[in-house]
């Protein structure tokens, strides 16, 4: 309650998730304990996001993970930060097949499709998935990728942005409104 949603995500949730991962690797906590904490954080983030209203002129962003990517906490962290900073956010969630993602993004008239790739997602699938999605989406629709797995992308093609942290995404968002037309 003493932090903005963005500060809560960056200063509390992000370090907590790193600590949870390290504790699990070291055998200090069980899988169910990590899942329990993740579930609490997801519920909290969903509630806080639900209280936010988009700012006029800001982009509409569809949030998803590709097929076989079940980790959504990073995706929801990005959605929370971008929603607090004005974006209109539509959550599709995990394990979204490429065809469904394309259909949903176009049906929702999204300006941006935001994807999250965890370190658990197979590295060799990231570039092909993004390239295939870029081929089917309208050229006016950007793809934003983030998460620890997205760090594998060193140079992105036109219409694709890769973010190494949430501040980069916020900076890109606040430069977006003048480019968005309904």
C-alpha cells in the first residue's frame, strides 16, 4: 500500500521471484511453496490491474505467452507496469497458440502484442515463434518481447522490440501515444 504498482513490481515482486528461484534451486523450499507464493502474487497483481483505467491515446496491448510457455508472472508484472502507465491491457495468458494469438490481436484491434519468455522456454523456439507471428500480424502491429528468455535476441527485426527490463518498456510506451491512431 506504500508503493505504486510499478514500484511494487520492481522493488518487491522482482527480487522476491529471484529469491524464490534461488531458494528452490538450493532445495530450501519445495515446488508447492514456490507455486503458492506465485499464486498469491498473481492474484494480487490481477486485482491491482483491475483497478486501473487506460489513458486516452495510449496503445492497446495484448499480453500472452507462446505455446508451451506456462510461466506468467513476468507477463503479468509487465502488464501491471504498462497498465499503470496508461496502456489498455488485454490478458490472454499462457500457452497461446500462434494462430489464436494472431486472431485475438486482430479482433481486439491491438496496437502491440506483448510476449514473455521465461528462462525455462526452449531458446531455439523463441526466434522462430516471433518471426512467424511477425509474418501473420498486420505490419502496423508491433511485437514487444521480454523476460529472461528474450535476452537471447540480440538484434530484432522491424516491428519487433525486445526489452531487458520494465523501465525500457515504460519508456517505449510513453513515446507511443502520438503514433497510435484509432
